[in-house]
């Protein structure tokens, strides 16, 4: 949301402690807070699907300008309907919040974790090659499989399925096509047994394993959502 321009951030009339200036600054702060809130899923505190589309479009454009690939992970919690059916939707919401916290602890600050809808999630990995994106997805899969949530004397365990791919320079692919490609890999993970990471294995094997200077520089960029 655009700010009202104030040259020198001072009162136009030159009045000390100008009430008009203070009111404008208060409204500007409220606008910034509202803009942040519109980007966030209020249940999980991850970014929402609206921000996912905007951020992915931006990162794919960055790939076209810099040559650094953009990784994308699509995630679906396995048999999540059974949790809602057996324990209720409130417990289901607690599970969604729990896995979101687990994943935030395993992601870099540059990664953009989003709730895609229902029990589906997506993570954008800026400047990340496929082999590294696959390893990131395996970390997310493993932490959920190895953990459990205690709710009302019930020990709830859950697993998740993952599809992973990268968008690279010179690909003639729109954002919708990229999402669809990763979603197909997620579907493969779900139909071949769940609790696994599916990706284009041949592509990952051809990539170098060392981190480039450009990729290392990306680690200093922070993008965690905030409502402050």
C-alpha cells in the first residue's frame, strides 16, 4: 500500500509535534501491518497461497535474470482426513500448526514456506538446485516421521508426501506450468506408497554438489513472515 509522501518526514506547516504528521505516520504503520497480515495464513503462521503465487512469480523472474534456479516443494499430509474423523477438526488444526513449526525449524530463512490449502503446503527455495532441494524435502519428511504430537492423551503420528522440482534458466514455462509439474511429482509420491519424496532423479544426479558463491550469498536474505 503506498505511503503518503512527506518531504523530510516533517510537518508541512513546520509545527513541532504536529498532530497531523503523527496521525499520518500512525496510519502508514497500520497499512504496513495490514499488508503483512494479508500475506499470512492465520492458522499456521506461514505465508498464504496468495503470497505463494506472488513470491514464486518473483523468484522465477529472478531465475531468468540471474540464472540461479528456483526450487519448489509441494507437500501433502498423508491420511489427514483420518485425524479429523477420529479426533475432530480442532485436533486437525493443532496438527497443521505443529508440522508448520517443525518445518520452520528445518528451513533456511530465505525459504518461503506457505500453506497451499487444507493439509497441503508449498515451499519456495530461492537459488537452489534440484539436488539441494531434494535434501531439504527429505529433512522435512524425516522430522515429521520421527516426531509425534500429544493431544488429550492421544499420541498422534503422521507422515507426509513430497514432490520436488526446480525451475531453471531458458525453460519456457509459466508459473502455473511449474506448479503443475511439481504437483504431478507429489501425486506420484502419494500413489506409490506415500511418506516419500519424488523428483526427477536423473536431473539431480547430473548436478554438482558444492554450493556456488551466488547460492551462498542467498543465505543472508531473510523472509520469515511477521505481523509486527
